């Protein structure tokens, strides 16, 4: 591959969860559709730590995701395990893009923080942040770290963030103007994802995509499915097996580790979605599915609130069972949602086009 028009994307290690892999796929495809020669940097930073706590999960899912990545995402040849490895590719691309996902959340980048602010990149390459996420609305960094990040961001030609709160953090602490853009998954039309699906057969079920189980989430799923006469189909992405709320009397149809194709197919097939996942909300919007989003503090409520606010869907977010039970669940008007999506997509694509020219 010639260096001309080469773009390298730095995101968190992919293949560990469906949302992370699909956002990498979407940004990779978007840039290729724009005419660039794109590689996602083969980032294995912190993979040993992640692997230790997710060994069982990876045993079942990494194979599925690896096959998807091999087919749809172009990875760089250099495997990155240390900061020294990054230096080997510092001049390898015309432009480096960091994003999306929580690349600027301190807890996700411990030990390699400044690499995610492109410290290693040479002076002749453009530095761009696309839909970078701090994950939460609070500032996590020390004053020493803030000063270093301030210096690094000063060399970026364009900065965009995924949450509205990120715009405020960049302005207040880093004196950097950041543009609020869409998660990369939202840059691609639904047809792209439908083409990735297995054969679709419409069924009468509620799709429960829950990352972190608790009793309130169990009660919400049970209540909605009973009231509306829906079976429950559930996927999980957790290491420990915890009965998935048990839900014994709800005709639970399935309980397994999903492939990406199977995961997407369930969104297409479902009558209704209940999720505590950021990307669960994203794909409910993409596929125009009626849904309830359950706040997930451990993974960052800010991400969910910002996404829903963009589409005027904040009334779909609940924080507990009592919050859910006190609501009247009207149907989402996706005509309005799709208009917003189209406008935001154009704005986000314009940001990328302008930054890379």
C-alpha cells in the first residue's frame, strides 16, 4: 500500500465486545468509502489484563469476532503491545485518527494514556480525533496529566468527541474546540448492517441485551414482556453465568455468546428491545426498533444520556424499576428520529472530509 492517502485508526483493542468491533468496522468502511487507504492499528495494549478478566468470554466469542475482523476490517501489519511498538509506525500514515469508543477514559487506557492522544505520531502526519469519548462527564485527570494532554492536543488539526459533555471537558480543561459528532456505527445506513445479518425471520419476541444484570432489569424485562405478550430472547457478554435473571417462566428462547451476525440479526427480528448498552441503543435507533434503555452507571450514564438527547429520546431512559413502572410507553416516531440521524450523519461526515483534506 502506498503511503499517499493512508489513514491509520487507533481505537481500543477490538474483538473484545460487539459494540467496539462494529464501531471499528464502521469507521474503517466510512473512510474507505471516502477513497482513503485505511488500516485499523493492530492495538493489543492492555490485552493481557483484559484477557485475564475475560478469559471465558474470549474463549467463546473471540473466534467469532476474529473471523469478522479478518473479513471486514483491515488491520495494520505491526502488532502494538507497547509504546515502543507505536514508534515503529509513527510515520506510517498520512493521517492518524484516534477514536471512537472510550479512548480518552482514563480507566480504559491505564498505562498507555498518552498513546491515545497520539504522542508517538511524527510531525509530518495529521492528527485527528473522531468521536473520542471520555466516557463520563467528570474530569478524571491530574493536573500533570492535564498539562501533558493539553500539549498533545495542541498539535491536532481537528478534534471531535462523541458526547456533548466531551465538548465541555475539552473547552474547560484543554482549551480546545471540539465538535460533537456521531458514533461511527451511525455513519453507515441500516442496509449495510442488514447485509451482515443471517437469514431474518420475524418472531414475536423482546430482545434483551443486558451487559450488567440486576433485579431491577429483570423486573423491567419481565413486566414489559408479560404486559405485551412477548417471549424473551437474551444475549449476554459477561464472564460469569448468573442465570440471566432466571426468567424461567417467560419462555426464554436462547442464552449464549453471540456472533456479530447473530447479534445484529436479533435486532432486526425483534419486536422490542430492552438494553443497558450504549451500542444496544445505537442499533435500536439504526433499525428503528421500539426500545427501553436502562441506565448503566458502571459503564457511564453520560454516554447514554448524550446519545438519547441527540435524538430527542431521553424519555426512553430509565434508572430503576420504579422509574419504568411510572411511565406511559408511547411509540417512538422514527420519522423524526431518522431526520435527525440524516442531519447528524451529514455533519459528522463533513467533519471527517474537511479534516482529512
